[in-house]
């Protein structure tokens, strides 16, 4: 399983970006069982199939190191080809980082809104960057 982690400080809209990426992916693939995670109504997990014959897991709850680590094990056991997650850089996330480092992984720094790009443009650009890596 390959891992793509969208990394950034808290409140930089990583979950929003993963959600935008998810919508792009649903245009070409099929959701198998979207589930809500934790207390944030935007946090979710799912497996999307039928895009490039891949089984792609998504996990947006990037603040919980243990949950990320457990999700990686779960989706690896589900024989997913790709695991895409958000990862908050606010605290060390030792369990999550140790688990991610056991796999072929790509870490994408979350872009920050600027005077040139709005939050929406920044999030869409990051979602498209992830999509281009598949």
C-alpha cells in the first residue's frame, strides 16, 4: 500500500481539502462505505474503487495519531492500494509517523492561503495535486 499524507498545521483546512479530493475521486470511482469519524462532521473514512483499478482508502481525521495508525493497519489489511490521509503537524504524531514510514509514502505540505489565492483556490489546488499523484 502506498500512502499520501496531506500535512499541515491545525486549522489549515486539511480535512476540507481531503473532502474536495474525495469529490474529485467520486467523479471517476465508486464509494464503498463512507463513515463519519469523531466529533467533526467533516471527518470521514471511505474506500473508493473502480478508478485505475485501484482500491483507494481515505481518512481525514488527521489530529489523532493513534486513529491514523490504526486506520493504516485496517486499510492495509483490506488490501487497499493507496491510503490518503490528513496529518496535523501541530504535535509530533509519533504513532502515525512511525506507521506511515513503514510504507512507500508521499507527504504533501498543505498550502496556505495568500493574498494571491483564496482559501477555496488553495484547497482546490491541493486536492488536484493529490489527484495528480494517483
